[in-house]
């Protein structure tokens, strides 16, 4: 099978080649999938895409014309593909629903600790020979109430880690996992109650029509003054401008963002020689109580190995005409 792999990054290239193990002919492309680049898949049976690639209806139509039969996503989320249209065209799709929930959960808690204990600020002070402790007071995680929005595989690991810190856990999900209640003395509640009672709120929900801008001005107004908000889920879960307003007013005391709703064309690339055109990002970068990372939470060797292996397993399963457990239905 010939596979066009779009949006390949240096940090994943070796993992993809190792997982392929010479079985398939790979066309590695460092460009996003778009209307301008879709013809690069000519002659391929399948394409493989990442989170920022565009698999909308017009692009799927062209892929179908080119004879592409399969789309493999190197991600859990699939909001960048028009699933009903792909099904209409007979294009089979598969994703990587789980690659390492521990990677993202551990990174999430790392953001909490870094913001709380002001570790980034401390590091830069020391580099300037400033050993003062002024302005570096944090708080004990033990005894704090943490609201976890989304208790799938990642949210469950976050709950496990924070229970170890001695946190009180409030949970929200449309599907409740009763085992979390029993194991960690956690409580499921509604979103408003979670916002009102939590000292820290962390987002691990999928992005869809119902969760888009789940955190907006109204929800922020219901939160505790000085709340810590962490988004390591999807950028569109929060209304960025509303979060900025919350930070400026002091309603939000800390904000950690590994994802950003306007990250396409910005994240995963070196813009050190460019003038930043994104005003919202520029404003966030000026705030000392904001920690920004570039969609990095998943980035461990374990996760990259699993993503690559599952991606090729999915493709081989679909090529053989077999049922694929990771197929997008």
C-alpha cells in the first residue's frame, strides 16, 4: 500500500518509519493537507493526517477522485474531518483513541505545579542571579478542590494523580464512571456547581458542537475568584478572549494552555524570526500567571511509539477489509 503522510514533524519521523518496518511505501510530506496540497496524494491508497490537517468535504471529494480509500488520523480527535461526507464517499477512517493517557495527565498536573509554585519565573530569576523569594508564594495542593471536566481515559488518570496529592475531586461528564467515585471519593456534579466550588479546573473533554466554548464569560463568572484553569484538551473548549478578560479582571488567577483554538499555522512551527500576528496570543504571552506550551502534553516516547504503531495497524486492518476497532463510525 502507498501512503501519503501529511504534516510530518521531525520528532515523529523515526517512529513512523520504525512502525512501518518497510511494509508500505511511504510518502513523507512536511506540508498540511489542504486544497492546495491534496494532489500530493495522487497514486496513494491512503493518507495519514494530524490534528491541523484539513479533511473537509471538498478535500475528501478530491481524495476520492484520486483513488484514496483510507484516512488514518494520528490523533484521538477527529473534528478536522467531515465524517459523514467521508462515509458517503466510501472512504474508511480510523483514529488513535488511546496512545498514552499518562503522558497528557502527567503533563497537566505538571502545568498545575509550575503555575502554582511559579517555577518558570523562578528559573528566569535565578538565571539573572536574583535569588529573592518575593512574589513566589504558592499554595498546598493538598486539600484543594479540583474540578475535572471529562473523565475519559485521560481524566481518570488525572483523578488518580490528584487523589494522591490529597485533593478533593469534583467530576463532570455526560457518561459517569462510578469507579472514580469509589476509588477516589470523588463526586459527579453539574458544570455550574463544579465551576462554583473548584479551586482548580482542568479540561479533558472532546471538542464538538456541544463542548465548543464550554468555558465562556458566563461560566468564568461563576468560578471562584482567582481560580486556576488548565486546558490540555482542545483549544476550542475555551473562548480565548473571555479567558483573557477573566485574567485581566483577576477572576482567573492562573491559566495553563497546552492547546489553542487558533493554533493552526502557529503551533509545531518555528516563528522566532516572525512578527506575531495573533493579538490574543500576544496578550497571553505578556501575563506572568499564564503558562503556554505548544500542544506538547502528548509528547513522550511511549506515546509516539503507540501512535505510530496503532496508525499502521489501523491501515492494515482496513486494507484487508476487516473490522477495525478504531474505525470512525
